[in-house]
C-alpha cells in the first residue's frame, strides 16, 4: 500500500530550515517555501461534506492573503470522488499523478547500456547543474531555493544524482530516506535527451542506493508518461 509518510517527513525537514514554514492545522497541513516554487503545498486536507465548501472558501482567502500556498495536494489513498467534484465545481486547475511503490526485494540490477554516467552529487557546482535541469524541465523555468537543496545535500538522509551523457549533464533524481523507507523525487531529463531510457537508468540508480541502505520500500509519484517506465522497474500502482 502506498504511504505518504516519506513525503511528509521530507516536508517537515524542509519546514525546519531557516525562512521556511511547516504547519499542521485542524483540517490540513502545509509547507511554505517563500522564494521557491517547490514544495509549497497544502496537503492532508480533511473536511466533511457539510464542511467542505466553507473550508475551501477559507483556504482561498488564506491564499489571497499569502498565508498558505496556492497548491492543494490530495492524498491518493484517502481522497473521495465528492471532494474532487467540489474542487472541479470551483474551477481549480488540476494535474493527476499516480502513487506507486516498489518493495525493493524484486529490484534487480540492470546494465547501463546507454553509457550514461551517474554521479552522486557532493559539491555545490554539481548541485547548481542539477537545479538548472529541474527548474527547466519540471518547474517551467520557475526558481528553486538553492539554499534548501544545499542543506538537503548535507543531510545524511538525502541523496542527489546527476546523469551525464558524454560528460554533459542531462538528468536528475533525488532520493530521501526515512527509517526503513525511501522516496524518489524530482526525476527529470533534458528534452533533447528524452525517449532514450535515461530517466529509467537514473531511477534505477536510486533503487540501488535504497537497497544498499537496507530500505524495505520506495514510493514515487508518477506522471502519466512516467508510469510505464516505473512499472518496468518493478513499481506497482496503488
């Protein structure tokens, strides 16, 4: 079964950093990163059918005030269709992701036939290259807070990977571990190098690392194009 615990622990880690905010309210939680497009999310929203319109109106007012982020993430295993219907009725733009999990015991090392070199990032300059790719390919050229990622890079629970093709950086992935689980985030590939299996290789590298750390499961949130790739690596939809 999919678990959001890894993602929530990552949000809490970021929220404890200077100038960031993580807060738990009665009916929702949120992570606020003022000068970064990511993560900035309201999540674990919970309201009854009688409450939901009033609570959504309240959230909208807080967004207008700049108190909370403007993005609401629903839990994939707890959201009800009627909640989604209410969001659609309020004309919220939406994007669908699929929760997937890998039990790791099925993970089998695969040869890197692409000749892709994958490095675990340890230095600021490589992290800058990593951020450039993520901002361009995942964030629509909106900025990420380099300070957040510099602190994450120094944390023992975080692992950043940068894939090189002919010594040119082309792909990214980020692995966050908590207790006996891991989560893979921010997998991206330059448009010029897509449809070559590069994303699959860099994701596999994260799986190998999670195995080496004796994690028992890895969670990931997949886009529609990514589902087929992750399924081929042993992830299953939840």
